[in-house]
């Protein structure tokens, strides 16, 4: 059954995604870094409620692609050896240092960063236990499947202290101890995801100039040979910096993404893409995420899309303010789980001083857009907001959400389109790519086939 809020007998884009799993350690857009105790006690987040005024459809199964993506085959491990000093070190004396209350989180981070292992990424050789500490007094939290990538923070002869990404089910992201003999060194993945604020530096040293600081949850593309725990990465940006940034990051700030590596490469503007064929047109809309921790976050793709465009036009608006205006226009005030009509979204943008193009066709009917019209509007310097079926977007094919979604089309890249997606739980929301064929299908299968509008000055 399609999920949608019924108003006047018409379905609208709800954007209330029932994803309890895909955030994988991200709470409202911020990565969690729980203590060992919190890691053990954490319970899976609850699915968000459906709109109270809607019919009562059965809750769809949460997406399963994210959990499976944890175990995608990676490139062959690089020939590295655990440094002798690290391999021979004794870690049992560290038990008191990581005990709750014994040392502040900042002090632990500073201590561990000062002596990071030369080998950063490891893969589990077999199913292995996740432990609360480095010695025999430790408690087993759960099991880590064979083939899972982890980031080593301290390598010991007996156990390794590591960051483990969540699996979207029972295992939460967190720092734990793993038997060292159950791990083998491996290469950096092509894509890594920040688990906390991460500095991108001019070269591989904690003393190097900071080029930018990434927000938790940001995905980066690894583009150079690693040096110790450092790797050179490409950061596309968020629409607020003039050019992409290349610099160095340290592994301890990152985790392995749940989204499949191949999916990230295929659905994102990469460094190789820009080098091979620069976009014909790319209108930079500063990125905003709908996952801002608000009570209405999962139903706020529409106002967030409009907010990005308004900021590009020099009009900074709060997402809460845009949503309040939209709900008043629609006649559903203070509804946290209500989606929005596409006409309502256009009305909000117009209310804030933007000009709307081609929302309607003949009379009051919605115009049926085609790909050529989208290209024409982009070439004229206007952003396009289409209503699309969520499951037809790249990487979302197996999602449990069958409803609609709003995105912002910002550029033309060969026969593909560049867009901003207000949802960034599975990849960076800025600079995504979609083929013309896929975009056409996503629009065709929405509740209002081929509905869209353009926004300009």
C-alpha cells in the first residue's frame, strides 16, 4: 500500500520515512559515539509515527539494503604489517582508563589520537565477540559478523580497541574491544563516513592547516594512497564553498558506511566524474538536511527543498518557519507528520519572494513535465523541484517506503542530472546524480505523474 496523507481524496508526498535502521549510529543527523556501556544498553530506534489524519496502512518493512551493504566485498587488503611496538604492547592496564567516569571523553580522544596505530582499517576474519574491555573481566556485548570493516583506535596483543559501525538492527555504532587475532589489516574503503566532526588538513599531520571541518555523518571519497592512519580524500562540498576540497583525514574520525560502496560511487558526483566531463550547468544550492532533530523532520522534504533554493537566491529562512507557512496554506496547521501538496510548496516559495514557473498546465491542472523542459529551466538558471517516487531514486530501490519525495534538480551532467536530496542518511545529500531515464520513471510513478515547478528570481 502506498503511504500518503489523504486530504480531499488526494495523496500528497509524505516524506515520513519509516527508517529505523539506515541511520546506523546517526541520531537526527549527528553520529552517536556511545560509551561501551551505552553501546550495550542501546535499543533500536522506533519507527516514526504515520500521519494521524491518514488511513492506517500497514507499516512497511524497514529498508534491508543498508545492513547488507556492510558486507560488500572490498578491494584486496594492502600488504601491511601491524607495527611491532603496537603488536607487542600490553593493553590490560588500560581497563581502568576506559571505565565509565574514570576519564573524560575529550581526554580519551586526545590520548588515543596521539598514538593511533599505523594500520587503521581492519576486517574481521571470522565471527567474533564485541567486548566491553581489554581483559578477562570484560562483558560480551554481541557478535560481529565475519568480513566486517572496523577502524582500530588502539592495537594490542590481546584485544584491539576499535570503532564499529552499526548494522541497522541490533548492533549500534560505538567503540568496543575485539580480539586482535580475529582481525586482519585491510585497505581504506573508497568511501568513509564521519562519525564525529572531522578536520580535513593540508597534509597528513595533526599540526597541518585545517582546510575545512566536516559535520558528523559526512561521506568522503578516498583518492590517494594512505600514509599510516591518514588518507587523502575528496570532499565535494555543500554548495557553500567555491570548489571541492582535497586534503587529509585521520581514520579515527570515520567509520564504514552502511550504503554499498558501488552505490555511493554511482549516485554521487565524484572526483573522476568532474575530471572526465564537467557539468554543462550546475546551479549551486547550499545544502540543507531535513534530518535536523525536529519533531517533523521525517515529513519535511518539501520545505527543506524550498529552503535550499531560497538560500541560493539570498533568502535565508528557517525550516520551521517555512513549514509553518506551508501547513497554514494547506489547512493542516501544527501537523508534524503531514506531507505537503506540490502547489503548497510553490506557494511557500512565492510567499518568500521567489518566482514560480510552469507549475500549472491548462487551467488549474498540474503541468506534465518532461526531461527537455527540466534541462531548459536549468539552463535558464532556475532550480526544478519534481515530485518523485522515493523508491525510484538511486540506491533506494529496496526501501520499505513506497510514498513520494521532493528533491531539487540543480544541474546537467551529460545525460544525467545533478540534484540535492533533503535526506542524507545514506549518502551526502549534495551533488547526487540520477540518469534521465531514472528521473523520468521516478516522476512518472509519483502520485502526481510528472508534476514539478521551477524557481527563480
